C-alpha cells in the first residue's frame, strides 16, 4: 500500500513540475488559472534557486521506506527528471541558468497575457 501511495505522489509531483514549467500557457485559455499557477511558479523558482528539496520528495521517501523499498536520497528532479533530461555531473551554475530560463520563459508568457488584456 505504501509503495502504491509513493507512486501516486510521484505522479502528482511530476504533473506539478510540468505545470510549473508550462502552466503559463494555460492562463491564455482560462484566466483564473493564474491564481493557482503563479504561486506554483514561485515555489518552483524557490526550489530551483535555493537547491532545497521539495516536501513531496520527503513524503515519497517516507512512503518508500515504510514499504520496505529503498528510497532515494536526492530530490525528485535529480532522480527522475534530471537524469533523463540533463546529463550527470551538472553543476550549480547550470542549475541557476535553468532557473533563469524558467523565469524568463514564464515572464514572457505572463507579459503577453497582461499586455493582451490591457488592450481589451
């Protein structure tokens, strides 16, 4: 049961990361999503720039440990997304650049959204 719950949390965690990265597109479709996406984006940027570990990672680890499975020591991104998308041995400078890229990408989409709505 604990392993199943850990997998559910893992899926939620992955969806959250996708939403943080691409969620600014959704505000173009439905304006009220901005009230949910913006705090999520701020959280994602905080985690990226501070090199902290998301609380969902701790929950996943706890559930895996309770199930008797080995748990990962590093964060979710390092174990599941990071190793797939980015090569091993990436340094904090590159991680900082990725955070800046996330910020700029979302800033541009938010700017487009606000300027478009100013005209209406």
